[in-house]
C-alpha cells in the first residue's frame, strides 16, 4: 500500500486546525476526511476504514476519550490524540483507552507529519496479509505466537486484536525474551521519544496488552513480567 492510498480522518471542532492539518497531510499524499464532533467521528470511523485517526480530546458532545473508547470495542485503527498543553490527565486517559500516540497543541505540523508517518510505517499493509503470504518470520512460545510478517498475534490458539503500538511493544519484548527493559528504553525504542514523553505511556500500554492477552490466555498474559523499580520483560515459561 503506497502512502497515496492512506486515508486519514481528522477530528477537531476548530476549522482552522482541520484546515491546517488537511493542507499539510494532503501535501504528503494522504487522503483526508474531516469531522468536527465526536458523533460524526465515531460514525465515520466505524462505518469506513481509515489507516489513521487524528483525534482531538476536547470535542462537543462525545469527547475524544469516549470516541476512542467506543472505537476500540470494534476496531484497532491507529489513533493519535490531539491535546491542549497542560491536559496531562487527558493524555494518560487517552493511552488507557487505546490511543497510540499524542501531539500537544500548539503543535508543529512537521511533528504531526513525523508521528503520522511513524505509525503508518508500523501498521502498513503487512497487517492485511493472509496466512498464504507468510514466511517463517515467526516467534513461537508455548502460549504465544507472533507471526511478524502478518502482524498477527495468537494466544491460547486465538487471534488477539492489538493496536499497532501494542503489537510493536509485544514484538519488541518478544525478540529479546527474558531481557529486562527500562521504561526509558521502551519509550525511546518503541515510541521514538528521545527526550520527552510520559513513562506512564509504557505502563498503560503494558496494562492493556496484558488485559487483551488475559482474555484468551492467562498464561500468555503472565509472560509479560514487571521487574519492580526497573521495567518489563517477556518471561518464557521454563
């Protein structure tokens, strides 16, 4: 899938912000649709397939947190939250309900483009490959299988629907089993945050990852281990 085919939904109640984002994103070759409130955003996001959603937190009617919450019940579309400066609690909430990243207003359009490209790279067409197109680029544990070429995760014999960021976090831990990673390392390598970012971002993603795995395989969920005072590791059952 080329970048020209990527469809992005821009959700913000301020027309000037939508216009600004639309202008910069279209310049990069993306196809843009807009929504100015939560109800419209949710209807568009659930009835159509977007490659990514830029979602403002503060919206009339249903806010961005609620939109993301409801969306995650039916789809794993990547979401970048747009939050005003000083709304740290909203950012944490956003990650808890399944957002993949956030951008703080006032933002640099170049930063938005950077984050959009980074997420689209990770959730590219490989997410739609079928078993017939797989190679043996798999990671296999007793209760957990990661088919990397298809971006597919199987736990307890069932497929687990993960967001791109949840998948990337799990894969990153899985390629170095039993190795302990600090939150700072994970933030740097998985989120590409060199000097900024909230360490709770890592905690909320780990929590969601465990919850999703636990629904189909408590054994797989238990493999993601907290090393107190340090960080996390994927522990292989002996």
